[in-house]
């Protein structure tokens, strides 16, 4: 799926038996290990548990659209940040 340049896939597509020889528990362990190594992102709760992010960099790029890294910080916020 990564070779097909897919960024996000549905968990049910990953669980299809014809694409891997793993059982349900083995697949879950494999996905958790890959998540811990930052190769993919899997979620264990809510509606997001139905998806696997194959390209973590894609998520980073998406968040950069909402949170610019070059914001100017106002002096009042800077004081709070320094105190923190």
C-alpha cells in the first residue's frame, strides 16, 4: 500500500487476509510496533481507530497548514511561556 503512494488506508483493508499471512492478534502487534517506531500512525480510540496512516510526514504537512512555525509571539504570551 505504501508503494502505491497511499497516505491513509482503512483498517478493514489492512486486515484483509489476502495481503498478509498474519492473524488478527499478530497484525495488531505488528501495527503497534510499527507505530512505536514511527513508521505508521495507528489510533486505538474513537472513529480514528478505523484508519492507518502510512505516511506520518503527510500528517505533519497537514498540521503545518493550520499551525505556522513562524508566528510572531506577543510579549504577554512570551512572558507566560518563559514562566512555563
